[in-house]
């Protein structure tokens, strides 16, 4: 089976990093003893759960520590694996998946996105999260993953579009042509 040509090494690198990060987020609960991390609810921007992470090995500790600072980790809005809460909420997991799959797509298929389409991709997450913020509406975790996925994929496609444009705007090196050296025969005397 022949793979399509890679569009950009930079995009390939971003794809690998985003896929690895998503895999770490999803597998971190499996690296922790069962039923160790049951409720990580807290506040974004703070490390509310440092005491719970103290006994974790370095890799899951790092992933959970980042999640503790960057996500609310409300238990009702998160998934559980192995009896442990994931380090990020369902919507963030959807965003990570969308970014990874979006960059995976543009790694092999060059895609130019119109910026207004990226904004359109943010509408579902804006409606779902916005309604939840200002009304008594409570979204479901599957819907959070879907809206997060759409936003993440739109973001990845838009960022890849800008990376392609930046790469196109670089001046192309002009080839240096060297005149051929004449074939000179030595004189016989």
C-alpha cells in the first residue's frame, strides 16, 4: 500500500505531537491504580489536586498536573477509565481528538480552508458551552466530545492552512547556474 506524499514536515510533526498528547490523555487513567482518582473537580488556572497526584509515577503525574491547571475537571463532565477520571473533561478530549485527526488529514492531503469555515466550526461548541454557561441547560458528555471535536478539527485545518500560506510566501531559492567548462585539449608541440 502506497501512502500519499507528506505535505509538510512541520505539519507531520504537529500531527505526531497532537496524536501522542491525545493518547497520553486517554491512557493516563490506565497508568494509575484503579479507583485512585475519582473526583478532580476544581478551578481552571489552579492546581487543586496536587495531593492526589503525589503518589503517581512521573508520566501520569505530569499529564494530570497539566490537566489540573488547564481544565475544570468536573467529574460529571468527564469520562472515567479504570475507575479513574480522565485528566481533562469530555469537551477537551474532543478538542484534542479533533486537532489530532485534523492535522492527520492535512499531513497527507493539502487543504486550503477559508477562515469563515473555521469560525463556522466553532459555532457548535459556542452554542453548547454558551447555553450551558448562561442557562440551566446541561449538555451531555457525548455532545461535548462532538462539539469539541468539530472545533478542534476546524482549528487544525485553519492552522494548517496558515502554515501552507506562510510556506508559499517564502522566497524560493533561485538555482545557481554554472557555465560549462570548455573541454580544452593540451597543445601538442
